[in-house]
C-alpha cells in the first residue's frame, strides 16, 4: 500500500513501483533473450547482440561479489521491492519454470541449494543456445 500522507509521497511510491516493475521486466527479458533471439530477424539483432553476449558472460561472474546475488535483484531490493526482500528473483519470478524442472527432470529440492543449481543449469542452457546461435546462425550463415 502507498504511504499515507502528502500527495508527493504517493507520486514517489508510484514512480518507485514503476521503476521496480521495469527493472524486473528487464531482468526477466535478459534471462530469456537466448530463446527470444531465434525468433527475431538478424537485422534487428545486429546493433545490440554483441553487447548482450558480453553482458551474458559477465552476469554469472559478478554474483561472487554480491554474496551469490544478482546486481539487478539487489537494486530492486534497495528500491523497496518487498518480493525481492523475501526471496531472490529466481525463487519468486521463475518458480513456474524452475520448480517442475527441478522436481521432474533434475531431481532437485526446492531449497537454496537446489535453486542455485537450477539457476546455473539455466545459465548453461542459455550459453549453449547463445553458442549455437553465434556459430551456426549468426556468424556462419
């Protein structure tokens, strides 16, 4: 609920909520770009694809500096995202995908260790998709 008080507080709350929403939407988009790129014409990918690749490579490497947390999740938390404070981004927003895969495919439990493993499996899958796209669709076409 928005803070009770002056109208300025409500406006700040709305802007903060919108910023958190946009940040989480970007976070979700970045996670699924390795699948999405297969459905986009290469002429639209060319200007930004090289930046996405370096961003993807750096993403799992930066977690070690933030106690196994993503910088986008930490920013969202600092802005007041109550869902991000209770659990991590993957636990909250990717449960619909991760939980069935963890249970039926990878035989992992829904706990911190299992979720961490699932996140890494997801990134391995993303890197394989990027590798295939780069060397068999993008460069060698």
